[in-house]
C-alpha cells in the first residue's frame, strides 16, 4: 500500500515496477520506486529474502504491494532464504547440496532415513552427551585406534578375540572372576612377583 502522498495511485489492475529496498522490519518492506515509496510484503514465490539496497520487482495493486523477486542484490555474499512454517524439498531423482567452504545444519532435532548411506570425510570430530547405537552387525577396520575411557563396562554372551602378534595389558590392579573353568595354555609361561605368589584350592596339581 502507498506510504506517502507523493506515490502515484496504483491502477485497478496490478502493475509491475522496479524498486529498491530501504528498510526491512519483520514481514514489512519499505520500497522506493520512481513513482514513490511503498510498504510491501514478500510474495510466497520470492524465496530470496530482500535486504536493504536490493533491487526488486514489485506487483503494485490498490489493495496490496508484493515483492515478486530480487533482481539484484546489494551484497551477493549474504543471501538468505526464509520459509515460514513447515517446508520440504523433493527431487524426482537426485538432489545435491554443495558449498565451496562450509555447509552447516542446525535444528532442535535431526532425522535421517535411507536404505543405504555412504559417508566420506577426511577428518571428523563428534561432541555429545549420549550416543546410543543399535545394529544387528558391526564391522570396523582401523589401521590404528586410540580409545580413552574413564570407565568402560562391557556385557556379552560370547567373546572371542584373536591377536596375531603381541598383546600387553598394564593396570594398577587386576582381578578376573570365572564361574566354571579357567584354562591357560602356552609354550612358555612366566609368573613373576616381587613379593608373594599364592595358589589356593581344594586340589592343586603341578606337573
């Protein structure tokens, strides 16, 4: 709608005009044209958010004035798309998102669903409070891995581990509880203690 008496009265039918954005406040845009100044709103078809200094295309009517498109940006490096309410993007075949520098995503919740996924990242870092993972089978292959835990608890029905070369465990104290049988088998066995060695049982067989 017109904002000043200097603006020409729009025709009964909408007319197109070019203008420049002066200010933006919430959903209201203040536009300057050769005919005058108008208070306009962004049309639903105008996905790019107009900013001060942008050249825009207007639809001027006696009842309303809409910004149909942004023709030229004052600052092309600061583009913004605002979609009120819920929105979705659908592609018939493939959809690609790319950025030359950074691609960020922020939301309260994030949900990703796919039959098959592949992620290739040179370096990654994850920071969080809780990770819950559930899968029928997990296979991991590492050339080297470092894991640091303050406390680690594991519960398994069966546990098999094969070390082809050297295996070493260092601990301040160690304790192993076995309900049934404990078997140690090796070519050579060395038990070295700086103080005491105790073997206790109802029957102790050596040799």
